[in-house]
C-alpha cells in the first residue's frame, strides 16, 4: 500500500452469479493498516489471490455476506488449502446463519481436520447495525441489507491512528524506544530536563478511514444514514436502469441506485461491482452512476482501490 494509505481493497471478483466476460463472482481482500480481511469468497478466490501474490496466511477474519453460492463457494477449498499448508493461526468466519454445518460436513466427509481454531460467528441479519469485531486499529459493523435470503453488509471503521515520527528528530534528540512510543501517542517527552511537545517531533496521524461493503441488496435509501460520511463505498450494481424492474424482482440494485446511496450518504468514493453477466460493455452502468455521483468507478479484478 502507498505510505499515506492506511486502507485499501483489492478486487478478486467483479461479476454477478455467473462467470462471464472474464468477470468472476464476488471476493475482496481488505487491508487496514497491518490487518487483512477477506470479504466474500466465491469459487476460485484462492487461485486469484495466489495469482496476485496474496497469501491467505495473515487473514484471521472472513466476512461472508450471504449464502448464495457466488459469495461463499470458494470457502471450503480455501480452508482445505489452509489445512494442507499446516495453518496454525485461528480463523473466524462471520456470516448469516447456516454456514457452519455446510462447511463442517464437507471437511468431515473429506476426512480433513483443522489443525487451527476455526470459529463461526452467526450474524443477526434482522438487527440494526451492530459491532461484531474490534481490535486496537478498527471496528467492524453489520449493515442491514435486503435480498432474497438473509444478508449482511459490513462497515469497517478505522480508529484514530498514532502520530508519525519525524525520523531526523529521533537522532537529533537521541530518543529511546519508550520516548518514541510516547510521542506516537501524542505525549510530550523530557530530553535533558527540557520538555519537548509531541508536535515538535512528529506529524499528525492519517485521518481514520472507513469502508463499506454492500452486496447483494435491493436499493435501500435508508442505508445512506448508516453510511454517512463513509470514505470508500462498495455497492453492488447488478443492472442498468433499463433493467430496474428485473433488479427489483431479484432484489438487486442498479448502478444509479447505488450512486444515489453514495450521494445521500456523502460518501467519498463509490466502487461498483457484481455486474450482471448480461452486459459485456459496462460503460452505461458507469455513465448512469456518474450522472448521480461523479466520483464513481467500476471495479476491475486485480486492482487495489483506496479512499
Ligand atoms: Zn451475488
Ligand atoms: Zn445473492
């Protein structure tokens, strides 16, 4: 990741349920500071990660939105590979209810035993947004979405970061490790009896960023309220406006609807994905979305996006 970016998302799949026009089903690798998270895991996600040089080893949390195959059929193969590679690190998988028995049965019948703690966390999909995971650097919240089966989106909120040391100052003042830690926390330090404020030794931390993942879902105007001020928003846009009736029936969103959510939420940047296999040319989706929310981009597989 570039130095100034503390958050980036790499696209592992950009298409809807069917593989078409070189577009695979859903999967994204989110990096926030030193943490990596997998969001959705369609068939073959592990191969696309391997092609991009992304190791599954550091991932300790996987977030599955719903149990349509294009969002989790890659999970059992990913877990099998982890077992073969002798993984020891714990892994938690968050999803709507029903995933654990499917995965455990597949592993059991294949005679595979996980040599690492594997935990499934079932989400309350009918609930208002609530916090499901937290560490020193970030928190993760559910997003109530609407689809043909229970679904949850995810909102990742980075916490305020540490101040950044000015390297020359470390030598100039001969600062110890403890003093550097204090400065990073924003505390003044004493050097030869003189009090030096943190501001003279360091620069302000990067502003905390946020990322939201909304797929699959019907158009939900009320989402904008929960997403208010989100820096980077991924919202499914399966259809163009001419297919709005189809979108409504299948409980998906159009590009213009995704853009309306982004606009009403005052989002920083919108990423569109989960494109229907019906379209080869995605130009019209981008056009329709940009008419509502100009800072919109169509995701491309293998690319990493920043707020
Ligand atoms: Zn889908
Ligand atoms: Zn779906």
